[in-house]
C-alpha cells in the first residue's frame, strides 16, 4: 500500500460502471488540477483504493456484483482506508437512499443529474474538512507528547519532593496519587480547579466518596486496568465545575504495584473541536438550503457557548449590504433581516476577507451600531464565506453578552463551519442563476411556440404535425402602411408597427387565440389549436372587431390614415413544427389559403368571411352579404362582411 504524495491539489478515485460518466467527471476534475483515477466496478475500486490511498472517492451506488453501499462498507471496515471521505453519486432521490448512504459511512450525497460546479464545490469542501481534521489530529498528538514528556520529567524528579512541588506549581493539570481501591493518597498540585472538591476533603477518601458514581466508576476502572497491564491508561469523563460542563482526561500510570499517578487535564477545547467536525459532517451533511443554515447557526451556538450566531450573504456587488440566511437568538431562531455594513464589525470581516475577533467592549469600538446595543453584546467574532473564485460572498458571526477569552479553537471551529457554509451558499447562488436562465429560456421558447407544443418538443425534438378538423384562421393587413414607410424614418416605422402588433398580441391573449406569425405588416392568428376551442369562430370574430377599434385608436393618436383589411375562414388544417433551427409553429391546408384570399380580396376597413364562417356565426353576429367574389385557385365564392355583434 502506498499513499499519494504527488504535487497536485488532490487524488480522486471515481467509481462508476458507465464509461461515459467516468470520462465526463475525469476530464472535468483533471482540468481543475486534480489527479483522477478511475474504477469501472466495485472490485476494481477496492483494489485501487488499497493500493494507492486516494484523498477522496466519488462512488456510484448502482453497480453490478458489488454496489456502492457494499464498497463503502468494506472500505470503512479496513483501518487503512476507513478515513477516506466518500461522496455518493446516484440517480436515486429518495430519503431512504440518502439515509442508507450516510449509514454505511458516506460523508455527502449528490443526486444525478448534477451540475459540475456542484460536484467541484462539494469536493473542495470535503478535502478542506479533511485537511482541518488532520490539523486537529496532529495537535492532539502534540498534546499527548507534552503529557508523555511531563510524566518522564516527574519520574526523573521523584527523588526531590521540593523540586517536584515546584514543577507541579508550574503545571495546569491536576496531579493525584491513588491506590488500587481508588483512595486519594496525595494531591500533589496547587491547581485545584479540576479537583471537584478541595484537597483536604479528598485525602484518605475513595473516589466514590468524592465524585458522582458514573465518573468514579470510570476512573477506578482505569486504575485497575493500568495496574494489571503495568501500562499507562487514558480515560475521559466530564464534571460540572463552577456550573459549567467540563470535559476531562485522566492519564493513569502505575508508580508501584498498588498505586498510580493520575494526571487530570481539561480537554474541553479539544472536545469542542471534535464536536464541530462531527456536527458539520453529521448534523448538516444531509441538509441543504435554509435547513442547512438554520442547523449551522444552532450548532455553532451550542459548540462555542455564545448567545447569538448568524450567517449572511452579500446582496449587492459593492458588498456593503448583507442579508441573514439564518439567525440564532439565544434559544430560538429570529426573523431574517437585511442591514448595511458600514459602522459594524461585520464590515471589516467582509471588506478585508479575514477573521476578526473583538473579545470585549464591542459597543465602545462600534458606537454607531445600534443593533449591538439592542443585543447587549460585549464580544464579537466573524469569519468570511469565500467562494471558489476567492470572492467574499457572505460571513458567519457570533456574539455574546459576556467577554470572549482568547481561544484558537473558536477560530478553527468557525473556519470549519465557514468552509461548509460557503460551499452551500455558492451552490445556492449557482442554482438560482441556473433557475433564472431556465426561466428566461422558457419565456423565450413560449414567445415562439404554444405551451403544449413547447412541452412536447422538450420531450421529443422530432417534427410535430397534427390534423385539426375545425379551426378558424384570421389574416389581417394594415392598409396605408407601405406609403407611410416612405415618409418616416425606419426606426419610427418599426416602433409604430411594434406598438400596433403588441396591442394585437394582447387581444390574442384576451380571446384565448394562438398568434401564428407576422409577415411585414400582415398579422396571422388562429383559434381552436393547439388545444380545441369550441367557440373558436366567435373568438376570431370578436378579435377582428377589436382589431378594427385598435387601429382606429392608433389613427387618432398619430393622425395617420391607417386602416386594416381582415379575412376569416373556417375549416380543417395541419399544424405543427418542422425543421431543426429557428422553430415556428405554422399551419398548412386549403382553409389557410382561403383565409389569406379573404384578406387580399377584401376592402380596407372591412372584415370579409367565407360561407363556412358565416354559417357558424350568423345567429350571433350581424353580416352583410357581399355576393360572389373571384378567389384565386377556387373560382367564384360567396362571401360576407362581418359588421358587428348582434343585439337580438
């Protein structure tokens, strides 16, 4: 087994039984500076992971023979590979799939289809968390080495009681000597903070006389184990000291066949760091969006023991105003707010992109921040949320009504949470941008095609053609527009035509009709498609009358002699979308040609309809018979002028 030491961002093993997925992710992550290895199935993945330990594994669930869950379980059972972070990739979006993934040891779950930016953000987050975990591990090793060195020094100075006591005075641990039954023989330290009771009350008494039963049992078990094995033993327990829960570690070493030296130290800070990692991995791993940010601020308040915590996002490019995404106010969530940054401690965090801590007198330093007064805040710490491009996109802040003591752990905990929160916020921003693009594309598509046709094209991009047995078609042409074009500027002409046709578009929506197209100064609309409409002829007739009124208003507004010539026919057509570029929904058939001839053979200011349309409308509308009209391609046809709605 070897461990990756090459000079690159990280070594990622991708496991998927689909070669196209392997190639797709591999090329993308390689382009981001990662070394990528690929495994086509679970067996190959197990061999690859144990041969060269990767920094992270992207693991598909649904694979033949050994699925992703079993691969993860086997890796977590092996001490050599149990620490590798595993992100599951799956098309399954059920809660059960995600719960199973986290139960077998996964640290994140990405649902297919996914965005590459989301995968990259999550990979960066987990690699960053892993790096911070390694920092904690080496810090704990340093602490252990310190204790070991201290015990060695104590043994060397055992002959000199005076020197031993001087050494004890310089130590922060509590040093005890106990016998095999847990009886206090000596309290050899002046540090009484961790003793639970004064030294004089302990000497000669047993652990169970002084400590709560559970804690006494833990220490006595450690003493007996150390004496039996003749080796040092460490046990951990907690006590309520000065009203505060304190986590303690006791290092127990035999000094005779019947007695031990017990070094007790406060490990509360270390526990807080471990809790931060556990909470950020377990408490928020399955959460996204507002649910994640709410969990984030609540867990931060618990770990750091502060009264207020909140996380924000920048709301403008100047980064001088933010909006809270979640706000923990003492014991509950507060309503989210927006506020300006100038004059607040948050301004320094976001403007400079750095961690800031003001341990006391925060109001005096920022007297213009009235919110600090309302919260009765005395101390503040904040850290920026950094996006993948290095830009500040928000921040996390914690405040308390008491001073904050100097604590490197607080900064480390905030860094852990900020890494995860920054990735989640960036994912939300990317999702919002993607959704906006989708909505814009949808609006553009619906401006070109009817909604039912657009939805069908999304599912099947092949040509669409449908037969409609009965629809009504209207053609309209603006009379006098051509002479007008010779007298006005092109831009004025286009603006006028746009205004006229926009009013026609509004009428189309009002009457539930479908605009087909415009050609120059001609306008085409149909009723009864793509969805059937029983009153399609009535709707088209009313549309034609409204178009006449609209033109009359434009004529009065612009003092231009404009009239409209309209033709209407009713019959069967074929409608659909053909071609692969510049889609248009169009109509074909003899009924369309006749409607066009009705317009071209009509008169300005008139609405000419065929016998077919007249028969459907004669009982509700007024008509004037025009008589026989020569129609190109059809010969003589009887047509009518539509006058208006019948009041009878």
